[in-house]
C-alpha cells in the first residue's frame, strides 16, 4: 500500500511518465474489463446475442493490443473508437436507450481529447480530435433516434435496466474524470520538462561550456547591473582582470587537452575562493574577469588569495603534473567612470604585471 501511495503521488506530481505503449495498453485492458462486465450483464438478462458479441469483442481487443505492440497505435485507437460507438448502437437496439450504453459515446469525446493531444502518432491532434468527437456525437444521436422509432429487440426487466443505467453512468463519469486527470498530469509533466529545458538553455547561454564559469555576454549584463547599484545606491565594487602566465607554452608542450584541463582547474580555484555575491567569468582564452562586491582593498585581498591558490595548485593531466601561475590587475569602481574605462584600467595593470615579472597582483 505504501508503494502504491508513493507511485500515485509521483504520478500526480508528474514524476512518472508512461510512454505511449504503456498508456494505450492500460486503456485497452480497461476497455476489455468493461466488456467482460457487459458480457456478464447480457448473459444474466438473457440477451445472448449481445453476450456472445461482447465475448468476441474481448478476444478482438487482444488483437488490438498486438497492434499496439507493433506501434500501430493510431489504427488501434480508430478501431477502438468505432467499436465503442457500434457497441452503444447495438446495445440500444437490443435493450433500449434507458440502459444507458449511449453514454460511452459522450465519454469517448474526453478520451479523444486526451489521446489526440498526448499520443505522438496524432501529432498536434486538432483535426483528429474534432473528427473523433463528431463521430462519437453521431453515435449518440443514432442511439437517440433508435429509441424514438424502434422498440428494444430484447427488452430487460425495468430493475435490471435501471441498474445498468446507473452502472454505465458511473463508468462514464469515472472515464471522463480519469482522462481529464491524465490530461492534466501530462500537461504538467510537459510544462515541467519544457521549463527544465528552458532553464538549461538559459544556463547554457550564460555559461562557458568548458570552465562552467559565466561567459562574457553574461558578465556584461552583471557589470551594467553593478554600475546601476553604484550610481543609485553607492555600492562599491572592484574588478580583477587575471591571465594565466605562459599558457601558450602549456599548450605547445603538453597539448590542447592539457591546456583545457588547466583552464578547468584554474576556474575551480576561482569558484572556491570567491564569495556568493562575487562573480567570475571567462573573459576570453586564458583570461578571467572577476567582479568583487567591496572596496579596492577587499578586491586586492581576493586577487592575492586567488593568486596564491593557483600558485599552490598542481594539475595532473595525461600523466603530467603541471604548475601554473597567474597575473592580476585590479581596479576600483569610481562614480563618473564608464565601465569600459574600469575594465581598461584593470587590463593595463594586468599588462604592467606581465611586464614586471608575472605571478603578481598589481593594484595601482
């Protein structure tokens, strides 16, 4: 019981998603059970022909299940829809409109809406939904006309007729409810998958595929946001422009795969050294840009911390142990200076560090 409850909750939340085959097989098995109930009713009330017909239909549904196994779900549903309408018409002919078999034509409209929306074989399903719904409505109309102009061939006792009407009406409401709930769950599941896919695409648009750091495009957005805070609220921030020393030598000596491993390892050190409100991106090639939430001293301290972590880092790749260093240029946000100028200042100080021996932090 506990597992059943867990399964139900998972299905309700869209965590469990049946494939088309399992859904259709489940539907066909349910319809088969329904016809077994009908067969028992007709045998019990003496309507032998309809009893035999329903037994034959139970056997026929095993063939429809074989069609589903062969991925011919479209044909399987068309045959099922025809069978339901034909059965409703025949049952009305034999035992009368008051037995309620025509209500399954109404239930088929809900089933058609669900199946043509969900099953891949129906594609978008708009045209098919309309056609199947009209066919089901036509079946109901035929049953009604027969009730007006034809007496039942094998009328049953009024009590049995009332009981069957109640049972059929109950089954109709159960079918409509179940398929509407399934449609709701499928829509939820598809919405969740679409939202997850959109989130993934949004994340991919922000991130560098190699280092998983933010890319230059997102950093430009972040820089503009920080500048707005500086102008509006006076929130200071600092910039760190960093570059891996002698990175070309690493690529030339150990290969580009090793160079990629170095970039990933260095990116991880940036991530570990920064706080939650700081932001780092791969600015280009082996160059990184960091936005620090704080003044010039805080920014310089963070740059020194990252420099030391990278200096102490040993990167193992392709059987080699590689050591690298980095040079850093630091600038501080100044009201009135454009963002391009702040980046330029950090970049000039980085260049100054490169000229002065590398593996250092240049603050001014």
